[in-house]
């Protein structure tokens, strides 16, 4: 992704459709959702390079918060909606933003602007399989509820377009380090 804005309050990035990204996979090559939910966190994982397809993203990483907010658009720049990815607060490196996904998310369709929980069943399975504790799950949901009440969408970035001369960035040599 490309950094579009970096202020004390947030980092804003852009990822074009077709960008090759690092995605978590099972070590046997299957996708995470290729196994039953009851087994989702019981198999060893690795990372693989895959192209991002179907949408482009403007991602907003608020400083000190346990979520990122994604403006999800089709390649023609029409708005699909907003995705609130609940995750650890962000740690900025020289060329990285590190975090850890919290499983539960919030989806806000553009048509309604009304938030919906996403992956509640996965959070319950993560508790059963020891990925998170019940106390951590309660904290994750509480952060989602805070964002839900704050409603930081629309973001003001919905109509932003990348400069025409931008090329799709490549993962660095040490992408999997």
C-alpha cells in the first residue's frame, strides 16, 4: 500500500485492486476459510503472496486505537461501504504498520450507512479454540461498540483518487521476515 497521509492523528493508506499482498494461509496451502470453523485456529499458519482483487481500499489507521477503518470501493471508484477491522493498536515501523487481527469486525454497507457485526461466529470459535479469552473477546466487542457509537464514516476520503502516475507498489524483498 501507499501512504497518502501521515499525521499525529492517523495514517491513511491506499491499496489498488490487483496489488500483491501477504495473506495468512495454512501451512498445507489451504485458505483459512477452507477448514471448518471449529478448526480455524488449530492448524499451523504461514503467509503467501496473493493479488488483492475486486476492490480498492483506503485504510485509515487512527493513532492509539484498536481498529482500522477501510473505505471499500470498486475499481471504478464507486463506494461499496466501510469496513471496521478490529485489531491491536498499530505499531509503525520504517515501512510497516504492524497489528494483530481481533477476528470480530463491523461492516457498514454504503446503501444504508448502518453498521452490522461481522464474524461473531468466528469470535466464539476463537474463544473455544484458545485464540482469545472470553475477557479479550469482551474487550474486542467493547471497542467495536465504541466505534459503532462514534460512526467515523463517511471519512472524507471516499472521493479521493490516487495520482495518475502512481504505479502499484511491490512487496519488499523481506516481505515475509
